[in-house]
C-alpha cells in the first residue's frame, strides 16, 4: 500500500483528487449547461418526432409519439418536393464556394500578414469593409448586372456573390492565425532554400488548419442556409437550392406541416454531420491565441 502511495506521488497524482467534492458553483454551472442543452435540442427532437406523423396527428397530439411510423413524408419531400436535386445544387454551390474562399482567402491573408509591403494594412481594411456591407444593398445592382451578362438563373451566378461575401471573414481570421506564427519557422525555411510557395503551402497553411476549419464551417453553413440571393437569382426549379425549395412547402392558404418538417430534417442533416465531424477542430480554432505562452 505504501508503494502505491509513493508511486502516485511520483507521477503527480493527488490521493485526495478522487474524493474531491463538487462545489455548489460547479453544480450551478452543470445545471445551467444541462438546461441550455435541453433548450437547444428539444425543438430539433420535436421536429424529428412530428416528421413521422400526419397532419391530423400533429394537431391532435403534437407532443406524443407517432402511432404509425411512416417515411411517406420523407419520400414526398425528396421526390415531389424536389429536395434531391435541390440538395445537389446546394452542395455544388457550397463546395465550390468553400474551396475557392479557403484558397483565395488564405493566400490573401498570407500576403497581408507575412509579406512586407507598403499597403498591407490598407488592403486588410479594404477587405474588412466587405463585412459591413449588407447583401440587401447590392441585391438590385447584382441582379441587373447578372441579367445583362447571362449569369441570372445560373448556379455560377450564386457562387460569385457567395464567394465575395465569404472572403472578408476568411481573410480576417486567417490573417490573425498567420500573424501569430513564430518568425523563426519562416526564417529557418528561408535558410534552407524554401521559396514563397513552399513557405505558404508546407509551413503556414498546415499550421493554420484550425483557422481553415473555422472559416470553412462558417462559409458552408452560411451558404447552405442562404435564401435571399438564391430566391432572387434562380427561377428554374431544377436549379433551385435547398432553402428555396423548402419555402415551397409553405402555401398561402394551406400548409402540410408533416411534409414540411420532414423537409426541414433533410435540410439540417448535412450541417449537423459536418459540425459533429469537425467540432474539436472548430473549438481549437476559436480558442487559438486566447492564451499566450
């Protein structure tokens, strides 16, 4: 027994740590976190539950479990509601915008943060002004201009404004990551004969991958849920994105809520999967730089 106690002290384990009591402050914090989790998860679970019901069941017993579980609502939403082609269109637009914003934004951020040139701060200010311009201000000019050059009712006409509004926040976040990198790494690379592209692709970009995860998720979720531009620029049903197709389930005089809730579940599944896959990297990216060692 003495040997076990000595071994615990050697490896730095406190014998009293296992019997440490939970303080009242910790109980309050845990209770608050549980309540917040219930508040956020309860609506999603309720929507998932009623998506298997009929309209009659929803109005008669909205919080009860479905009497007969059926996937007819999901089948209708995927086929008749054209959510299948809408999901594909959204994925194409979001994927292309995501890749281009990460490549162009990280390159611009690297040039601003690590290269010495006279107007680097002015360039950063210029890009950041894009964060202060709401999409409503440029909606009509974009629509008229795209109509003249043939980009209206075209997925590429959505990618351009999506990319434009995604670049400022990407450049802003990635600039902070590149500026926090130690100069010694880049100096050693220069001594070893690395050129500018080697420094960017082999050193800075891998070290800034947490920033890429954060900006990538923000860009993907924001464009996946975007409705205004997609509704204005796209009129062809075969080219509409997922949010626009969801709006068709709500009618002016009648709404089939069971089919609408099934469509909502289909729409949120990709974002939930993406967040669950990269949640750890996102937390690391948000907390990077909070502690200076």
